[in-house]
């Protein structure tokens, strides 16, 4: 059972300058060879432009788009975009520049309380892209800042299914973690590397000719080419220095002193570029170098000056390592070249000290907050070590955007001293949620991380009388305890939370109702459980929490299984498999669904299907380290092997899991299964250890767990010739199963009662077995009777002649055939049925689908009276009186 954070629609939170391509400089030189290489990418999926900083990657791509007049969507990435929700929101928003309807449903899915796995939203996005009227280019600049595995997997998936309507350009300083080798092999990739981007001598000469008023001699140009090794940024740096040269001798000195070493260039940049500026410009550069994006009013805010917009315009006009992004409203946005900014930042720390740098970030944070750029405001506050401010802003951010960007929140909160966090209960609760969903939820270590946060929040809120908030703490603590397998704490916290939570607190009430419903289910009160789970599903649906909805559906499927409604239970499990599409956390839902399908297949005696489903559940459980599901799947595989006569293999499976089990309740289930299989194989001599286990007072156990143990104990008492004790053991459980509608338990109890009665009163035994068969036949249950072994086979043989209803006779006979040959060697006489004519078979086939007599007549092109005659003949031959009996007999005797 899984539930996650509540959610509400988030307002606009995009920084639009990240979607703006930089404006081209007037000194850009055309590079026909590289442009032609990029043109080749129009017949490929991916263009990869990869080189270190300063090689003109962005300039080349921007020039190509401008020269070819290609429609393009642009996203400039940074380290903060390693949150999958944030990354894909920017990418999809950029793609919508091609067509406003593109990605609409994908964006809606991303804004859900629990964002889906990338395949869930990329599939409709890809379908949208395929419908675009004309081809477009998606540029992802600075892709080297993306390190998140989930994002790289999503981009790889997009590339593998990318329609021809869009081509992707990746601009990166390092090779991304993408299947480039595969794309190369399929000729779906065009690559441009640092070697391609280096200026040749002619290009260096052309650039200098555009940038300098006085032409340089060829020898000096060749020297500069050698010194820079064609590094475009180095050529630009040299050009800036050369603009100050008064004569040839100055130019020669500058070029001779120039080096292509990055470290030297950084030092040179400081001395020759920074110090060449006037004092006002120097102070402006020092004060603004820490800003990832620049606009006039922001720069004025952090420097305390005025005229920032004019200075930015001049810096761009002078090509001082700054690029204009575009206009947003009345703001024009820029950014510094990364290498240039880092050099100035180093200088700023030397001159201003840490206190001065912190003051810059503090002012920037205030500006960002005023302009409702809360993510940037938080980043700046953390950089300034203004932790109280950061906490307040994080609270505001969560209130607006909820906690869907968990990785980002975890990173922010991890940078705040824990003592500051523990004094803020709201942040404690949110941080505990983020911790639960960011780390292994089945690990005690995760719970240990959460508990100090929850304890602090609970103490503060109790002291303040905020019991509604205490209810949330208890609900979250109950949820975490559930994944640890500590059901006692889960149920206790869930019940207490519901006492405190108001009706309008929909999400948290839904969480606790799921857990109290689970408690009712395990207590065997399945009607009560059903009511609570249906309410929880409605609440989780109201807050669009897919995990909570799936958890409710899982439990409803289990309820139907206990009620014997196998078809409805299977339909719900199939529904889960269709809807549980997402990240790793969805594997739990899938595994539980496969487990339920395995149980259903086993009950219907489809052992091959049961094994397949259990193996799928086991595989998913191991991937998630879900011990509960591992144990459940292993138990089902053990019973399946035992049903096939592979007892030693079944015991090996159990013994292997017993050695690994950490949870006492799961260990107890394994040991009871081990005892049960020993009893079925007539190995009862050495089960004293198990009797001591289940009789120990300290072993509380869940109610349904105790019921199963009681049934196994009764089977042991029968096998050891103590039928009276077995009837006493069963006395409590049968009426309770009837009261709460647990039909499978009723059949089990009646079957065991029949075996116990058979030792002394065959008539009573037959009555009990007939009652069990009647219930089981109506629900299509089989293994619950077959698993009782040779004693049940003998009792069935004795009981079949006394059965009055023909469908029941046929059902019981089919069960007898399902026992092993040695168990059913003295089978009852076969039940003969007068053969149906081919036309009667056609009528029967349509009859059991639910068609009326006139509809059947229309289908077979005969009169209604003819159909009535066929139906009457079918009922006579099969000795039945209803369509339901016809359906059952057709299934049991394979008449169709």
C-alpha cells in the first residue's frame, strides 16, 4: 500500500530567460563547413556539439539557426535542473513554441502531486510531436550540468522514439550519459567536437579583421594561432587585449605573453580584461559576478548603484564575455561567460571577503523574492547562510508548489543546520516526507532519519495545542511504520491520527483510512475494511494521489479474494498493472498486483500461471527490497511446487527465506507454511517446535494470520488422530468467517470439519463437505479443497453419490480428477452427459454469454420458438434449471 504527498496546481514557476536563445554578436564569423555539418543533422535524430568552455558551441548553433531560419525551441540548463520535474517542465514548455497544444497533457501529468515515471508523460508528448506540421529543432544548452540518472534515461527514451518532426541538439562540455554509440551505429547522430570547433588560421584572421581597427601582420596572426591553438575564447580574449594596443610593438608584446593554458588565461583575464575597465565597471563586475542571470534592476539591487541596465548594454556592446538572452516584460536578461564569471568571483572573494559576498547573496535573495522567483531566492539565501530566511522561503515555496520537486527540497534542506530545522514543525513534517520518498522506505535507517523530525514537530505542535497538525505527524509516522512491517505502530498511529485530523484534511485522512482499513482487513472484518477503503479511495482520488488510489484498489482486490470473488479481484489487479506506470516506487504496486494474480491462479488450479505470476512478483520485490512481498511470493511458489509433488524443492524455498527473514511476523508465516507442508506429506513427528511457536503468549500476530495457524493446527490434530480437538480448534473460526463474509475461510473450515467428522460420523462429514462444495463451486474455488490431500480424495469419493444437484456432482468429480493418480485411484464412476447436438452447442455458447432467446434467434437466423426448444433440451440433457448452472457445467465439463 503506497500513498504520497498531497498536491494542488502550481502557478507559473519558470524562469523564461532559460528558454531564450542568446543573441548573436556582430563579430560572429560564418563557418560554412560546420554549418554544412549541422545541416546533415536535419536527417538525424541527434546533433551533439561537445567541447570544453570557450569553444563557441553555443555561438555555432545559434548562427546555424539564424542562417537557416530554422524554427527552434531553446533551453539553457544548469545544476538546479537535475530535478526531473523541473527539467521536463522546461523542455516541454520550450517544445510548445512549435505548437501550443504540444505537451499539454504531459505538463498536466508533471504537475500532479506525485509526478509519473518518464515513460508515462513522454509517450503522449512523443505522440504530440509526431503531429507537428513542420520540423523543428530542440536545443538543450549546457547539458553537462545534468547528472540525474532519471533525466538521462528519459532523454534516451525520447531519442529512441523521437518522431521525424523534431531534431535534438545537445550542447555540452562533456559527453552525456546517453546511448551515443547506439545512435552512431544507426547513423542517427551528427557530432561536432572541440577539434572541429577550433579556429583555423583563416578563421582566426577573419575574426581579428572584424574585431580590430588595425590589421595585424600575418606573422603575428600565425603566432596567436599557435598560442591559442585555435581556442575561440582565447582568440576573443586576445582580441580584447589587442584593442588597447597603440602600435605594432604593443600588439607583439601582448601576443607573445599570451598562453592557451586555461589557468593562465583566467589570470590573464583578470589582469588584462578586468583591470582594463574603469572603477565603476570593475565594482559592477565584482558585485554581479555571482549572479547566474543578470538584469538591470537585479544588478542595481546587489550593487547598491543605479544604471545597471545601461552598464549591461555597454558590456554586451563591448563583447565583455556577456551574452544577451532576451526580453521578459520590461527586463532584458544577460549572463556572463562561465569562465569569465568564475575568474571575477575568485577576485571578488579576495577583495570583498566572505561577508561582502554574503551581502550580495542576501540582496539578491530579497530581489528574487520580491519578483516571486522563490527557487532563486532560496538558493541565494542558502549561499548567504541566511538559514531562517531560507526556511521561510522554503515554507512559501512548498505552500505554492507542494513537494513534488523532492530532490530539490532535499538538497535545500540538507544545507540548513539541523537545529534550525528542528525548531520549525512545518519544515520538520515536510522534510520527513521528503526523506521517506527520497530514500529506501523499507530501511530502518530511513525511519531513523525521519523520527527526530517527527518527534520535534509533534512536541512543538502539542505544546501549541495544534492537534490537527499532530494528526498529520501521526499519519506520516503510521505510513512509515507500515513499510517497516511494524503493523502495531502503523494501526495505533493511524487510529490516533483520525481522532485529530479534521474532515477537510483530505489527504492525511485518506492516508490513515488506508491504514485503518488495512487493520480491519487483517482483523478479518472485511465489510468494515471495505467501507473504510472505499472512503480512502475517494479521498485520494479527490487530491489526485495515484499511489493512494492504487493502494486502495490493492486492498479491495484482496477483499474480493477473501470473499471468493476471483474474477472481480483479478480485474482490479489488472487495473493496477495498467495504471502503475512510473518510477521505481511503482514496482511495489505492480508486484502486489502480480502476487494477487498468482494467488487467484493457484486457487483455480492453474499452477503454471500461478508460478509465472509469483515469479514476477518475486523479481519486483527483490528489486525493491520489499521483504513482505518476497516472503509472500516465496510461500506461493512453495505451495505450487508442493502441488506438483516437489516437496523437497518447496521446503528448500522456505528454508532459504527463513534464513534471511528479518521481520518476526513474516518469519512466523514462513514457519507455519513449513509446518503445513510437513503435515500434508504426513511428516508430523517433529512439529513440536511449531506448536510452541504458535502457543507462545508473546506471539500476538494478526487475526488472519492466527486463523491460518488455527487451520494448520486443526489439520495436524486430524492427522494425529485427534479429531475432537480439531473440531474444538475450528469451533471459533467458522461462525466468525460466516459473520464477516470470508467465503474462502468458510470453505477451509468446513473442509477441515468434514475431515474431522469422517473419523467417527461419515454422515456429518458428508453434510459439512457438501456445504463446502456448494460454496466453492459457486465461486470457482478448487485448490482450497484439493490441498487437503488423500484424506479429502477419499471423502469426496464417498460423498459424490449422495450429492443431489447435477452441477455439484460434476464439480466434485472434476476435483477428484485433479488429485494425483494414487490419491484418486478409486474414483467415483464418471458422470455421463447425453451429448449435445452441434446446434445445441451453439445455443449453449450464446446462452451463457447472457443473450436473450430472441437475440440468440437473431444470431442463428432461426425462430424464437426453435431457440426455446433447444434451451429446453439442453436443460434436460444436463439436468439443470438455470443459465448460471449451464455456465458452471459448461466450464467444469469443457462442453464448449
